[in-house]
C-alpha cells in the first residue's frame, strides 16, 4: 500500500481549486440575481458554503436527492437546446460549429480523467458509512457508473458547448439560463444550487483529508468543533482569495494546477489499484496503516522510486500553459495520464509481493 501526506495534500489542493472554480463559474449568475458585484458574489457564496458544510451538512444530502433529478432534467433540456439550436441566437454560434478539434477532445478526456480520479476521496469519505450488508460489487459499480456518467456526459456537453457556442461557454450559468427565456431566473437559481451542493461536498472532503493528516500522523483521535471550523474556514478563504485574484484568467491557472494534480495522483492511484486488486487482493490490516512500526512500515523505498519515476515518465507527454513536453507538442494534446497509469501499475506488480511489501 502506497500512502502518505503527499497524496492527501494533493487532494486538499485539488478540492480548494474546485471550490475556487465553483465561485468563478457562478459569480456572474449570482450577481445577475442579486444587486452585488462579482467579488461580493464569490465571498457570499463561500460564506454560505462554509456555513452549510459546518452546521447543516446533512441538509445538503437531502437536498441532493431532489437536485439530482432536477439537474438531470436541466442537463437533458440544455443538451437538446444546444444540439438543436432553436433558442440559440445566431451570434452565439462560433465559426467552428460542427468541426472536430482533436486538442479539445483530448483536453476534455484529460479533464474527465481528473474529474474521476478526484472523486476517490468522496468514495472514501462516504463508503465508510455504508451498511455492512452492502456488497463491494454494488459499491464499485454504483461509484463507477456515477463517475462515468458525470465525466462523460457533462464533459462532452461542455466540450461541445466550448467548440460551438463560445459566448455561452464563457459564462455558462448566465448563458445556459438565457436559453430558457422567461424561465431564466428560475434556471439560474437551480444552477446556483447545483454548484452550491458541489461546493459543500468539496469543502467537506478537503476537511476530511486535512483531518486524516492530523489524526493519522499526529495521532489525534478526534477533531474538535473549533478545529473543524478553523480548517474549513482556512480552505474556503484560500479558495475565495484564489478565485478573486485569478478570476480574469482563472481557466489557465486552474487548468495548469489541475493537470499537475493529475500527474501526481494518477501514478499514486495506479499503484494503489495494483496493490489492492493484484497484490494484496483486498486484504489489509487497517490499524497497522497508522502505525509506523506496523507490518507496512514507515517507507517502502522501491515503491517510492517507482512513483517518482512514473512522474518523470509523464513529462514528455505533459502539456501546461508554460511548458509542453516533446511528445505532447508532436501530437498536439496532453496524454500524460496514460503512461502515468500503465507504467507504475506494471512496475509495482513486478516488484511487489504480499509477504514482502511493507508500505
């Protein structure tokens, strides 16, 4: 098993960026509903997310049942309006309408991969509350299908909108709501609620990862209410400041940081999946995971070397706004997650044995 503070820090950074992205995406929608500016809209959104995540977290789950159905109907209706552009103004249709862009396709695939991987902590946070009679197979397939539908359906619609309706994609909250004519204010509220739910869950999962660092590595048995508030407030303040400072060019910073998180998390996920399915086959001593002197030990250097090597292997395939690898430059797309998934899994299976792997 390959675990430690680095992946947890990466998760916290990723969810902080998701929170900032939520605020940037929804700021104009909120500002169009209330007599406030975009900066105030982001601060208000962050404060509301903090309050619900800290005080009324169970409420967001109950609300989520209804939002799932409403969001599904809204998604299908939006897709129909965009694919059969009856309500789309002519000036909103880009000149590239109907053309296939390989770079956009690969960018969408990479972001979908990132989206799926960063749902891992969600699974860890909530699967622990499942009833004992819930099977592993049910947990796997419900999670897998939820990830697949979320990553494929939403991302595909986003890519289609970005390549064909650039004006709508530039401000999706206001742009999508405008497609519904007189019902636009209601749609805006529903969009805000959907993003709000995601924000609460992002904040809570960032808090859970931070709590794991404190409890697991400092041997704290319990995170008190004051510490919980301080951690949550710190995360939401960092996200809000990031959103305000980078809002005019957020897509570049967000894209770079999210891609870096993919480069870090994909090899880590590959090693853990290989360990779970092919080496240990699901057999672990949970208590020893938090004991440096336990059966897994403090470090397993061969695994750490494989992890570092895998990140280095990704470099030629990587593409950031300020740096592009040689292979990524040749093919015009970022596919670093492909070798980042295959190479560490194969190498780990070659060196690992259930009786010898200690960390």
